[in-house]
């Protein structure tokens, strides 16, 4: 059985990765899709998608498909990401250490 501290260390390792931390900072401001995030960060779309998948696997972000209303992508299904409350919980636990 994993101790709570071990779980926190594992989660801290996930969220404190430089790219993932920047992703979370962006998504705290507003939900976004991969291309939007990629442009904002100046990182490759594939790299951003990989890190979003990791964050989602650990429960730091969630996603759903939405139909775009933007003129350039109107009618396309875009996967929108946003942060969960787990981000605040883990960061506040880390501050207590």
C-alpha cells in the first residue's frame, strides 16, 4: 500500500515538470484546445498533447470535445482542456512540506 507522502511525491513529480507546470498555469486562466496551448507556449503540438495526456491520466486536467464556433475551425470538433481542483490540492499540500 502506498503511503500518502509517496503519492504526493509522485503527483508532485508529474505536476512540477516544467512543461506540465506551464500547461497548468495556462489552463487555470481559461480552458483551451491543444493548438491554442501550443501557440501560447511556443511548443510543438505533439509535445503539448503528450503532456496533457499525462496530466489527464493523473487527474490534473479534464477534457471534452466541443464543436468550434471560431471562423477558422467552425464546425470542427476540438478537444478542450481545463484544470481540476486537484491542482490546488496538490500544490497546497506541497507548500505544507
